[in-house]
C-alpha cells in the first residue's frame, strides 16, 4: 500500500519562521534513507504561530502583564527577569502570552486548527492517508489546545488523528484551570487517545510523549496521564545533541528512542522499524565529550531541583536559571 | 487503495431516487442516504468472508486478535447503521432491491447522522503498529485473515463510512475555517488596537468564555483620549484641547462589519488644562471613531465649569470653520500627536 503521509511540525518558544523544521526533517529523511534504502515519501508542513506572538510583543512590554498576574512567585520571577541582562525576552514572553493572554491564545489555536483541519479532511480520502503531528516544547501545549478544539467541534469524530508525537512535553505544566491536560474536573482536554468506543470523543489514535532526562524543562509538573498504555507511550531517554542543549528539537529528533517510533508512524514500515533495530541504533550513540560533561552536571542539578515541582512559577524560574547559566 | 468504483455505484443508484439534482447546499443527502440497505448487505457479507478466511488460515492463532477486533468493529458498524433514525422505509427498500421508488419520500435531516459513524474502522493498521510498538508478536502480512481484513476495510471504508464521513467532516472543517477567519479579524481589528493592559484584562474577564464565542464588546481601561471643548458653560469661548483617559468604559463591536467599533460609553478623567485648578471628570460616549462627552472641572477662581467635548475626528467631520479657536485647538492637538 502506497501511503501518503503528511507530517506537521509545531515549534516551541522563541522566534521561528517557516524553516524551523528543516534541520529536523532533513535528519529524518537522511535517517530513513540510510535505514531502509528508500527515500522518505512524506510531506512536511511547518505550522508557525510566532508571528501572532510577535505582533503582541511589539505592542507592549512584560510590565504590562503584571497587574493581571496575582501569583507572588510568578511576579517575583518577572521582576528578576526584567532586571537581568541575560533575560531571554521572547522565551518567557511567549510562555506568558500563551498562559495569560486569552485573545492571543484563541487566535493561535484557531489559526492552527484551521490549518490542521483540512489535513484531517484529507484522511477521509482513504486508509492510505496518514497524518503525523510533531510538537516541541511550547508547541506541545499549543497542540493540546488545537487538537482539543478540533475534537470538540467534531472534526475528529470520524477520522482520528493517527499519531501525535510530543517532544519535551509541557502540556501539563502549561495547562489552565479551565482546561486541564488530563485531570478532572473540569472536563480534561480531548487531546488524548481514543478509547476505541464509538462515542468517545478522544482525538488521537496514538499519543507519544518524550522526555530527555537531561532536559529539565519537561520535568516541572511532568506529563503523567492515567491513560492506558495501549495507545499512550511515554518515553524517557538521555541525549545530548551535538553541541546544542538538551531541550533543542534536534536533540530530541536525533535520539533513536524518538526517531525510530516517529519514522515508524510516518512510514508504517514495520520491516525497518523493529524493536531490535531500535536497540542497535541506541547502541551506536556517541559518548559525550568533556565539555558537555560539565554542562551535564549543571543540568542534572537543575533537573534534580525542579523535578516534579508543581507550579507554573517554577517553570519560569527554571527558564531563568537556564538562561543565566547560558544553557540555551 | 481507492474504491471510486463503489462510490460511482452509489451515486448512480441515487439517481432513481431523484437525488442527483439536489442543490449544492445539501450534498450530504447524496452521499449519505443510500447506504443503509447496501451497508447491511456488505457488513454481513464481510463478516462471512472474515469467518471463512479465518477458518482456513493456517496462521490463525497469530491473527486471532485481528479477527476478533475486526468482527467487533463490523458489529458496531452494523448497529450504528441500523440506528440511523428516520430513514424512510420505501426509499430504503427500493434501494436494497435496486428498483426506483414510486414516490420518493422527503428525507429527514437526521440521516446526516451517518457521518457520525465514527472511526470503528481504523484498528487493523494500528493493531499491527501496536504489536510492533509494545513488543508483541508481529501480525504476518501474508496471512489469509490479514488479506481478508484489508479487503473488507477497503470496501467498508469506500462504500459505507467514507462518503458520509467526508461530507460530515467537510462541514466541520468549514465551521473551523469560519471561526479562524473571525478570530483573525477580531485580533487585528480589536486586540491589536487595544492597549496591552486592556486586551489582557478583557482576556482575563473572558477566561471561561468558549473559544467559539468571539466577544462583541470590550472593556476600556485607562484608554487615552484627546478632544476639543466645543461648548463651555454660559461662556461663548470654546476650543481648548483636552487630553485625558477613559478610566473605565465599555465598547461594542460589530461582528458583521469586521469588528468595527460601534457604540461606547465610559468615565472620563482629563488632565488639568490651562486656567484650571484641577483635573476634570466626566462621561464620554462614542459611535464608530467619533467621540462626544461631558466634562466638569474647576477654574482657578474655584468656579465649576461644565464643558462639552468632541473628538478631533468629529470636529473635522462637522467642519467647525466659524470657530477659529476650535480650529486652532484641533491643529494644536494634531501637532502634539505628530500628525
């Protein structure tokens, strides 16, 4: 069966344009070619929402947010960040806009839902159509709300989204009280695996969540849903990346624990993407060099400190710490 | 793997029911109505084929689960097809028999429920994937049962679920596209025109609001206002510029006209002007981008002064050429705004 697959990428925090996915996609293409001897017959589409945040960044400053944030801890972090020369403006502001600016969030959700919806319509062309969504960092929280909206409106009532891959999943720590990622009450997000009962509104065939143990970001209020393991797979691994930091999308994509299931869901090629082959790929991983070992120790300390901290302010403090220690 | 032949067959069979000429606004009927009789035959035949393939499959033990789940899904699908309410019996019988009905009955909207057949037909590929992913036994691709399931899937998908589902999901998609377009207009016409503290506050007030319910009014907070005095108490002099802020106000927008502002009302505080002891307090109303209001302040000698205020836009609209003072005030305000 010739499968026509579309792969959607959602970016994370910071400035991004329509080329943000190219390095990751080139790696996946190259890896599939080397593993299977075949070119990767799929189309990659980047979903960019940074332009919406950028339009707001130009209209105001971080200080404008302060009257609307009642949490003293979050306010303290904001004040520290503003005083810091190392403040990574876009990263924190993106998270704050997403979390607190209802209208910007609605604009992002509806724009991306309108982009994803026709791809779900295409799935009804036949069982030879596949759709895979890869979201990274802040993009995981965005994907959660986008997919929830589509499910709520009935776009996934008939064809579920075949596979969602969440790299550095922060959907739990960035959840809002009115729409929890998986706990209830109130009604949690429909961005979850379908229970296989016809009336169930769950939007996904399969949900993959990945966490790099060296990346402290997804550790804060970590994503641990009570879903059945049949359709939900949570993977942890250790990966450095090549000279980048452990939160980077490339670090995730280049881990065999990520690209093997990812390429399987893109190609459905079970002859190539076997568990044994995944073990072989993992054995090929290079040892970190001395320079990265030092950073590894710092990150491990951060990870230990922030592991399972429950609050949104801890998430911001962690970003601040990583910024201060130049770990981005 | 497309089953366009089946779809063509279905559309062809619609014609005796005089449904091919349905207006383009109701394509769902063409796609969804004829499935019931044919669907039941196909499902029953599929179940029989599945059992026959499984019974003669030498690899039966390794495909037991695939067979079970396929049979279960076919059963679910059958129940849902039978549960479609309100399908007129004559039309159904005529379809099942292949003969045109004498007088086609009006068809109820409820047959659109066919589109909600749900993805009960997705499991075979996912099951195989699951077996790989969770280290279970791989399903042999060449097993008779697997081949039978793939064939059944293509038929059922092509003839039963796909035609209705596609129409159903296209309608949902159209709703999403409209919603996104409305939010885009709202965001650009309203949110980005507000001061950041206003858009944040409005979002905060609307935090429980459904995303499908786009606001049509917004609260104004500390919204800078400039205008000119057109009438001042019993004195004839007018034309001094006023700057201040709408401390708290409410602004309505017209969703049918690109979220343009319509009416607004707010409490006004103005800065101390020349010859005044204190800042002024008043009310301001607006329509579109015209503003008009009332302000009271206190002069240096302690006397209260009542003033009528209009915005520069309104002043220009009425073209107050007889009043030199007013014209000068407008020019002065515009110069101070860098126009």
